[in-house]
C-alpha cells in the first residue's frame, strides 16, 4: 500500500520537473494554453466580477487569462503548495503586465482559508489531490461559502485512474491521493450544488504516458468537467 506522503512526494517531484522543463505556450504539453473548457466557462462571469480564485494555479496557465478577462483593478488569488511554481508565476505575471492583479498563496488547498468572497473559482486537476472524500467535501463547502451570488465555479477533476505498464501491459497501482469514481464524483457535485444552477456536468477521457519508478506507464483517467453558478436564493 502506497502512503499518502509517497504520493505527495511524487506529485511534487513531477510538477517541479515539469515546470522546470516546460513553460506556458509550449506546444505538445498541457501548458500549451488555457483549457478551452475554462475559456467556455467565462461566458457565465458577471460583468461586475473582479475577484477570482485559481486553486493549484501552478505557473499561471489560467490565472493570467482570468486576470485579462476580469480586467483592470481585478484580483486573482493563486493558491499552490509549490513555492517554486508560484515564484515563476509572479515573474511571468510581471512580464505579461498583470503582476498587479495577482496575489499568490503558498498553501495546501486543504488548509487555505479564503478571507474574501470570489466571483469566479477555478480548479483544474487540483481538488482531487485532497486526501479523501471528506476533505474534498469540506473544501467545496468552504469554497461555496466564499463565493458571491452569481459567482461561478469551474472544475476539471481527474477520477477513475487506471494505470498500465506500456511495455508489459501490467496494471500499475495509481499513485494518486484518492481514486474517486465518475459516479461518486457526479453524485457528490449534484448533491453539494443542488441549490446552484449547474450549467455543465460532463466527462471526457484523458491519458498521458509518464515515467513512474523507471517504467513507462499509461496513466488514463476520466476528466469530470463541471460549471455552476451560485443562485440568488442561496
Ligand atoms: C496538474 S497541475 C495544474 C496546474 C494548473 N491548475 C493548470 O491547469 O495549469 C496541478 C497543480 O496543483 C498543485 N497542487 C496539487 N495538490 C495541491 C494541493 N493539495 N494544494 C495546493 N496545490 C496543489 C500542484 O503543485 C500543481 O501546480
């Protein structure tokens, strides 16, 4: 049985190496550009919106686009547990002239306590890194509280991880914090967001080959895509 610490260590190692090797805009990588799904969710942002939260912001692939979308005087709070990623994010924000819009918070999402209310909350491949369903639920409730009426939540969540050795075809135990199923994730979101206006709850297949302990492993998962707007009555 792989420990939580081992999983976290591998995650950190993977991201440190990835961000050292690749930058935003690098073709053929997941940093090539903002996710079209995220851009699509911008249609629901209120014209008066000026505060956003990017959970697990990494080196800012989405944070800069959000800052540009919200415009002058807006704030994007970028939370990540990798200080090296946040340092790179700050540098790039200055180059892109959105430095004044960015606030970085070096924290685990689980420990992050919002001190303001947001109009837009994004999580791309992040909240599933919480240790279990209880902490994920608590985090989502906290985020709901910290969202203004008509604020938008947009999530892309990797679930149903299935890892296979590319050479031998053997099943490999996924090194992930929690391996939620598609059905339980959808149930969780439908339950927690029943008072919200759910605009989308869909799924798509995702896979990439990674080097895991010296083996080439096909890491396949389902990406749950979720967009919802906080109702006035909430
Ligand atoms: C797959 S990357 C995605 C980065 C960014 N959201 C994007 O779409 O470009 C996941 C990011 O989440 C961060 N992360 C993972 N678990 C986290 C946690 N529990 N709290 C805060 N950040 C976390 C990682 O350091 C990494 O930068």
